[in-house]
């Protein structure tokens, strides 16, 4: 039963291996767990207990190393994705610029002279307005 309790505590401590603030705590706990497990299995042999403690610390450090490597890999993957997105965005900006530059639209302004007129008691002076006509590939929009 004590082995099962020791294994439970070892599993609990291994879950905390990814937290940087708990690194010394998990090293101590896994070292102690390894020592306790070695004590149970070797019936009190001091060399086995020391080896079990060292094995627990090495296991804890290995878990921390693996978690750190995974974090670095995820960071680099996100960095590459961000660079890729930036390049795609720049590409589409250039495509849009060329699309505007290569358009065959024609814009014409027609001069319209408005005479003096009276509307609802208000007198409007003669003026000139410009009517913009934009043609696109055979169609006309106003």
C-alpha cells in the first residue's frame, strides 16, 4: 500500500513539472519520492536510497527539460506563422496596388452650368457644377 501512496505522490509532483516556479519543489519532492520508493523496494539499503533520490531528481530535471523544449518549439512555430502571415499580407497589398494601377477606368468630368433660379422663395445665384462620370470596362456609373 505504501508503494501505491508513493506512486500517487510521484504522479502528483510530475504534473507540476512544467511550472518554472515549482522547479526546486518538484526536484525535492521527486527526489524524496524516489528515495522513499527505493527504501521500500530495497528494505533500507542506503545506497539504493541515495540512488532512488538521485533518480527522482534526474527524472524531475528531465521533465523540466522536456517541457522547456516543447515551449521553445511552440514559440518558434508561432513566430514562423507570424512571419508567414506578414509575408502573405504584404503580397496581397502589392497585388491590390497593381490591380488599381492596371485598371482601365476612365473618369470624366462634365461641366454643368446652373442658371439663377428661385426655389421656395430662395434665390440661387448662377453657378457651375461638375458631373463625374466613371466608366469601367464598357459600363458607366454616375
